[in-house]
C-alpha cells in the first residue's frame, strides 16, 4: 500500500521539522518527506491542506481493562478510542485481573491487540507478584514476553528492601521501573488534596508530603543502585523541584504528568464531581503552575492521558466512594494543545511531550517521522473546535471532568503501519 499525504504542515520533534511537506509511505514505512521518490505511484492520496501531520501519539498510561474488567471497557473499544485520539502506541499498567505477572498473560494481551490492527500495545509487567510488594516477579521472562518496563500501578511497595532489590535487578539488566510516588500510610483513605477545599467539603485529604516522602525514597535508592526509573503522574510543586535536582545530579530519572493535572485543581471538585476523583488527587493552583513550568524547562518529560475508563454506576456514588479515574485517550491531543496555547508553547515542543519524549521513555520505535520508520501518523486540525460529548466518545468509559467543554484540536486521520485505521466521518 502506497500513500501520499499532501499539502500538510509536518511537525516532527525528533528531527526538528516544522514545515509544509508531502509525506510518502510504502510498505508501512516512511519512504520520503518532501521529494517524491522515483517511480512512486500512490494507491491512496490524503489531502492534509490546513492540517498538521505529526507522529502518532505515544501514551505512557492507558488502562485497557483487559483481562478481567471487560464490563468497564474492552480492548476493542479502548484501542478504537486510541486511534480516534491520534494515539498509535500506548503503555498499559499491570493492574488487570489477573495481574500481568505471568508471561502467558502478556503474550495473550499482545496477540489480541495485534489481531485488531489498531494501536500498538506495550504492556508494563508487574514489578512484584500479584502487585503485593513482597516477592519480585520474573522480570526476565516478562521482558521476553513483551513487557517494556515494570510497574506497581497505583500500589506502593512499603518494604524498601524489596524496592532496593527490584532496582538492583533492573539496573543489572537495563529494565525501566515505572513508579507512582505516594507514601501509602499518609495517603490512606484519602480522596482529595489535603487543603482548604477538602476541609470545607469534609473529605479526607492526601497531603503533598505523601508524594515527597515516597519520591525521596525512590530517588535515594535509584542513586545507590543506578536503576533507570520513570516517575508516573507527578502532581506537586515539591515533586517537580526534587526531580529537577535529581536530574541535575545525573540520576537516570524521567517523569510524566497527566493532562488532567495540567488543567484542573482542587477547586474543580467543589461540587463533588466524581469525575474529578483521581489518583494522584488534583492539587493546588501553585502545584499546577509548577507542573507546567516543569514541562517547559524539561524537568517533566512527557504528558500522559492516565486513561482509566470506569463503569457509569461506579461514578454515581458519593465522591469519596466513587471509583478513581477518568477517560482520556481521545482527549490527550486536544488537552495538550490547550496547555500549549495557554502557556505560549510552540507546537513543535508541545507535540514532543506526547510523541518523541514518551517513546524515548518506553524505549520503543515510535514518535517520529524519520525515513524508514513505521508510518504511525496523526493528521489533525489544530483550529477545529469540538464539544466533548460523552455519548460520542469511542471509549466505553464516559467519565471525564471535561465533559461539555469546547476544545480545539480534532483528529482527522490516523495511520498505523501505513494503514488508515481511523478517519473522521
């Protein structure tokens, strides 16, 4: 299949390209940018006039709910949501049912995803058996089965000796650990940021110190062991400052922030909106500004969707009892563009946070439009506004704090391996 994408504005952060260029695709690969190859005859031509052509987005945290929680979402529904949002590669956490701590489960998930011919799925294996934080999983076997890294999802390892051994092992074999920084005893039973809003609403709070204390342990052990660690979903100003110092000291550390935390604060829960019941909790305006500044100065590497589809009934419960999470795959691009517009960040830099930077964290061949690279491409209209309507979302999870918002950035076409897998009707 030969495809010619013409008249588009090509933005490729990996190669520092921001120019009007034609893209030529053959056999699932990028054949040429700008110059038509000799003898090239397209089977399909896509007119990208007034649109932006960029690498397919890479999402660092997207729960697909398979295996085990198909009543919340299915692999089909969530991968359709991914490509509708321009996401062509994604990492899924291991907190499925059963937990992704067996090679057979990882192989089954990858096989199912490959059969669908939608977005590429890169599983994160469980760092400890059953995510119980006691015994290390068989990381070597899980890596051979297709895991790109290892995670505890939202479940902390309370035994620092286990965490130390995990980092030593990971450092020996070059594995990346994806860790969420939250001290479990300080966070116990908390449902919101420990501040004035939570106090006024009578909600049990999670202090910022819960992130800082956990992060201090992680960074210290990483320094001793030399492990490569990625901090998932940073949420506090103090956390940003700690990561900044760690990077200056030469630690092998990266981190991301969820799109939700770039736009929302503790005040957004004021009407007990269960769609704002997230982990980590929405923090203060000061924290939000620090996260944004961290993205701009390179302290924070990437933006993730933290896609967590939830059954409708689970969000109808009172705020403190409602299930955690928000849908986000279809909103990642638009929320990134909204942040860039508000912060006066150019498109090349903004798109880097959801393409090249994310791919680099995962160590996967994605997030770029280099010659001979996989033709995973997102074509979008940066100026088209659309209303976030739950019923129109492809995801089975309709739970978003942004429902009803009009937002710019509409995906027109998504290609995976040189095949059109989504096209706006």
